[in-house]
C-alpha cells in the first residue's frame, strides 16, 4: 500500500467527530421509527405498571385510615381488592414493558449492525485503508452492543418518567397546590438536574474510555497476528508491558466512571430523603393551618415516598449514559462518514470495449474529495500547483490505453504508482484531474455494479475467509458449478495442490488463510479472477509469490485468455512482461 494512502486512512480514523449527548440521543432515537408501535406499547405498559406500584402503597395508606376510623373514598374491602389487583397487574405490565423494550433493543441492534456494514462497504476500500482493524471490530461489537442500554433502558423510561410525573403531581396537587409544586420540584431535581450535573461532571470520560478500549482491541489483535515475530525477536516482555500499560489506563478511566456513578447514587438518595422530609413538614404545616385534613398529610407523603422510581432511573443514567453516548458517537462516525466514491446506479449499461486513462493526475491527500454524482456538472479538476502544495502527487498527467483483447504490462519501482493506477481503474479512488474511461465512458458516469461486473482485480495479498476452499472461490461467482471451479483452478495452477489435501475443495482454510502459503493464496486469488470471467482483468504482481514453474503455467493461461479479455499486468519481473503486447514504465508518477 502507498504510504500516502496509509497516512490518509490513519488520519480518517483519528478524526472523531465530537457530538453533544443530546445530538447523539436524537440521532439514536431517529433509528427507532420502524418500531414506533412497540415503543408506544412499552411506554403505556411501563406507565401503568409504575402507577400500579405507587398506588399499592397509597391504598395501603387508605387502609390505615380506614382502620383508624377516618372517612376515606374507599371502604376497606375495596382497598384490599385494589391492592391485590395492582400487584398482579404490576407483575404482568413490568414483564410486558421489559419484553417490548428488549425486543426493540435487539431488533435495532441488528438494524444498526446492518447499517454499519453497509456503510463500511461504501467506505471501502479508500476510507478504510490504514484504519485499525481492532478499533473497527470494537465499534462493530462492543460499541453497538452497548447501545442496548439506551434502547432498552433509556427511551421508554424517560417518556414514562415524564408522563408519570404529570399524573403524580396532579394527584398530590389535588390535596393542595403547594404539595403538587413541591412534588414537581422533587421530580425535576432528581430526574433532570442531578443527571445533567452528573453528565457535566463526567465530561468526555466516556468517549475517552471507548476510544482507549478500541485502541486496546487493536493492540491485542496486532499482537496475536505478530506473535511469531514477537517470539523470534524476544519482544514479548515489551509487548506485554505495553498491553499492561494500556489496560491500567483503561482501568483508571473505568474506576473514575464508577466513582462518578457511586457519587451520583449517593447524591440522589440524599436529595430524595430531603424532599420526603420537606413533603412531611409542608403537609404538617398545612394541616396545622387547617388547610388540609390528616388524609392530606398521610396520602401525599406516602405517594411521594413511593414514586421516585422513574426519576431515580433517569438519575442513574446521568453517568452511565456517558459511556453509551460515547459508543453511539463512534457508531455515528461510521454511519455519517462520506465515502470517497459514491455508489452510482440508474445509468445506461455499458459493455466493455477497451479502457483508458486520459491525462490523469492523482494524489492521496486531504485534497481528495468524494466524487460527484453523475448529474453534477461541476468539474472536480483542481490546479496541479494547489495539489502539490498539499500532498505528494502519485500520478502526474498519465495517459494509457488498454485496447480490447490485449495484454498491457506496467512496470516500475515500488511506490511509483502502478497499483494506484489499477485502483483508479476500479474506481476505488477518484482522480484529481483527467478521466478514467471504460468503452469511452467515464467511470464517474457508469453504474457501480456494471463496473464491478466487467472487472476482476487481483491484489498482491489475497484475502481468504475462514471457510472451505470451494466457498472461498465461489465468492467470485455464486452460481458457479464444481466443474467451472475446477477449470478456473487448473488455469491458476492450483488444482493439483487442492487435490492433495485431505478434503480436496472442501478443505477449510484457517483465519485469513493462515494454513496456506503465500503462493497458494495468490493462486487461489487468480482462480477467483478466472472464475469471475470478467472481460477486464487487473493483476497486481500476480506471480510475485510463485516459483518460475508455476509462473510459467499461469502466464500461459493468461495468454490463452487473451482472446476474450483485456489484461493489465503489473509486475516488476521482466519474465512476467514477456507475454505483454505492450509495456509501459511508470517512474516518479509519469508513464513512458
């Protein structure tokens, strides 16, 4: 990979967008639209359940008043019947609320993962080059999983707390307006003021924790992949020390977050106790003034005592949501990031009749912008002088023709821009100046699906999935028959090797193809390209890991395929260039 591309990808990873907790919350709530009905049902059951729980205690107060011989709106038998009914309803409503909330949460997590994978597909490969794989894995797994707290334990509890507060304030206020205002003040302080204060106190600790967690995941993944080199060069102690240092830093951040949660809980309980006392003293004062009866003292006080559940749930979220919003912020970074090249559809189908690069200038730098849609008439051309000022130019005024049914060889030193030219032909990146064309049509005006179907791109490193050889090959064409797969493998000089394996084509390969050699993986990559059977074949150092015998077999196959295909062959080997009809040399970003 070109160093400029690597640097560009790394900078993309570090450029995390900071959003306020409120902004993150609104964006996450927006994803609930497909499940609005379930959310409303959860809110209704949650509100009814909390009211049942509160009025069990309130009706207990009425029972005491009945036993004391005081006049109450409900006879003793009705009170006991209502308490039993409320208890049964509370159990069923609580179960229903939690079932709905968790159904919403896990359904949305699946939808979010789908959105994230779709976003990653659009960002790939340009925006993902150089990004930490471990950090991306952390976002896809633990960060998305953490959003379950928000969807299952935040949205409906917040709405329930609001509606519940209205009902209880009206009920308590029916005894005296001053008691209703005091109850409102209690709910506002516990449910809003304390969470906001806790959130402000936590600052960006949650975001730092999630970021460091992703960095640790990346470090562990890198350490596992480089275990052989670590052992060989006796770097185990150093890697372990670095891992322990990152773990200790993460533990300190988590300790700080837990301390904030504990303080939040202590402050909340203290404030609740003070408001309970205030309600008792205020109602007693009004009783002494003759403005309310003893019923107006006991029932409002009991009601307030037993009604802080929804508000306490919000107070507890003040500190825990920082971690959740930080995870949401990292997920939104992926969902809202603009790809370098947008998907194009709805354009006339183009058939392959040769390709060309016309006066192409390109650089991996901050000047690289997402491509415009095909309806945008504004040119993306930018003066070369401006680009030179911001980043190193990889290709400078390059013009190359790729005639139909010919093999075009491209040679040059490492880093000269050979691989970059192939990526531009694939429209992984967008040129700064000039035009990449297929059959005379700019790739910026072609359907992305059409472009991918007429091109096969074999890179220097072949990625293999943790699956059988057959399924790894069938990725190139899902409807391929076993006979077609074997024919492609014979062209790639890998069939005989596969047949020596215990399970033949059903032999599983290890993670990232670790059970195979570099040459074997490379030949499987070529077999994929042959199976795809596209008219435009782009090969980046296709024989770099092969011995001369296997190279000769593959070059012969490529020569035989020449009649129906156009082949671009990038290699530094002169032996590979022997089959080329025309050869170009790339030096310092220019073609000769």
